[in-house]
């Protein structure tokens, strides 16, 4: 009986410690997302002739994972939302990078889609300051200094217009202040991880937020375009490592280095592909969807996510359309590029889109597209992608962290991205972020 009580006490100790402490207002956390970073990049950097001195330094004076499992689909916005909320997509409500709202496809950029509380809202409730630079799904969110990620595709090539629109969704005056700080025009702002770093450094030096979120996207982009460990992708990984080094120096310049925790996270890895499957072609042939992707004339629609693809209905409870979709799914199950077909109960168990009638999982070398016309199977337009089941080795994301409160030079092994939420809560003594949640205790110094 005594040993049983001791075990219970040891498990309850972290929460008991939190209950007796106030929020850590003198601590700073910088979370940097290297979109598309797999652990192989930092675990086998020398093998791939990569120079990543900043990440390697973090590994030596902190912790790292040889594989962080994210969520299904292993896609940028659902994964970042799960890091921010600690729950699966079916709970937080962010199912894809873009989704169909009122029949029309739109990018998922607004925080109004969250059905679970993101960590920055808890920071605000506890009197802690927050900042975000191009972090996904943050438009209209209560972040003190905010430059959200928004898609201005219609204005490509016109930076002046894009910056004006960006200023309209950012913290008032922040874009102009950033422009004055840099001292040069913000040309190619939306394509520049360097300027994102400039913005982060500006916020660190001027405001010293307790939480700073930063999203780098180019590494993922070049892997899609040229493939994993291509010269272009490797050069971009090294560039981002240098940018992170600039941020480390900025904390020293601001006098907060000794009180700053650095977390480098990712949303997914990458897998090589050569062929693309377009399930929407079969939907269109069955009369369930017509025209191009933006058409409002549809009853069922595909939402491709790289290595996976879901099919949703325009009208919930449309049993006739659902039956046709299930019939088509049965036919597609025989396709040489389809590994699995998931139906409603299986999708729920995976934590996926609650609106999906079916989800398809591709075999290695295959991915999904959104074309509604043409051939069912075509050559892939990119070299690698993601979106597959999160436990597949190629989809494991990277994680490296260092700073006060963390153990040193320790491989955490396999971890879950869902546990970062409570771990951050524990660092800042936020009881509400830890209650009924699992944290990565082996990385914390108690």
C-alpha cells in the first residue's frame, strides 16, 4: 500500500509543483517551425554533408527526438494546430490547409475555426505576452504582436499590395514598424525566411514576449520541388539554421538568453513520389461534382492532402451521395496506388476530419491530386510530399530544444507532438495547460 501511494505521489508531483507556483513571467520561449524537417537531417547531418551548427548546439545542451509523431493527415495546418492545442484535428477543427466553407474552397487562416483553446490564449489569460510571425491559423487571434500567415496568391508579384493587405490583418502599425526597423523595402517579404527572422528579432528586442512563434516554409517548399536531400533543400536547411543562429544572438543582445527556451519543431517529414491519383475524376464521372475545383456545383468533393485524401459531402445526411461515394471508394481500393481506404469509424479512431465520408491512404511513390478532369493517374508534379499516416517513418517530424528547465544532451526517442502543449504549460507553470494532459516529462528538470 505504501509503495502504491508513493507511485501516485510521484505521478502527481509535477501538478502539485505547478499548483504552488505562479506563472513564470520571467521566462521566454521561442518556438521555431522548420516546415518539413525530418529528424534524419540533424541526426545524420554529416552523412548528407550538411552544416547545421545551431541545431547541433541545441542537441548538445538540450534535448532532441529521433522521431516526433504528428497527426493525420501529416499536413502543415492540422499539425501546427495540434502543436498549439494538444489535441487531434477532429477535436481542434483544422482538417486541412484549405477547406470547403459554404460550398466554396477557402484557405484555413482564421482562428475562428478552432474548437479547442490554443496555447497563446492560455498565455494571455495568465498575464503572459505573446508574438507570432507567419504562424498558421492565427488571423484574428488574441496575440499581442501578430503577423499571421495569409495567402495572397491573387497578388503575386505586387509586394506593395500584399504588404498593405498583410498590414490589415496584423497588429496595427506592426508592419510599418518592421519596415522602419529593417531600413529597406520589404521586397519579397512573403517568400523570405530571412525577413521573417528580421521580424522575430525586432519583436524580441523591442517587446521581449514570453512566447514567440515563428514559421519557416521554404525548406518544405524546396523538398516538394526538388526532393529530399536535394542540393536546393540542403542549402535551405542550412540557411534556416543560420537564421535560428541570428535569433539566438538576438536574445543575447536583448539580455534574455539565459531565460530563453528554444524549441525547433516540425509538422511532418517527406516521402519521395512519382505518381499522382485524382479521385475527383471518378466523382465527376459519377455526376457528384462538376467543373473545376472552385465550382459551387457539387455534392461531394475531394480534399487532397498529399499522401492522403478525404471526400466530404456538401450536405450532411445526404445518404444517396454517401452511398455513391462509398461505392467509388470500393472501386478505388483496387487501384495499385491505394494502400488503405478508411471509413467513418476508422477516421474517428485516427482523429481525422469528422466530415469525411472516406479517406484514402496512398502507397509509397503515390500521392493524391485535386483534378476533376483528365486521367485518374498521372505523373506527379513534385518530387516528394507528406500527408500520409503519421506513424510512417518518412512522416516523423523533427524536434530539438534547449534552454533553462530542460535536461542536456538527451535523446528523447519517439515523442508525440500532442504532448508539447502540456510541456510548454509545465515550463510556464500554467496549471490549466497541464491538467488531464500528457507532457514530455523526461525532457524537463523538476
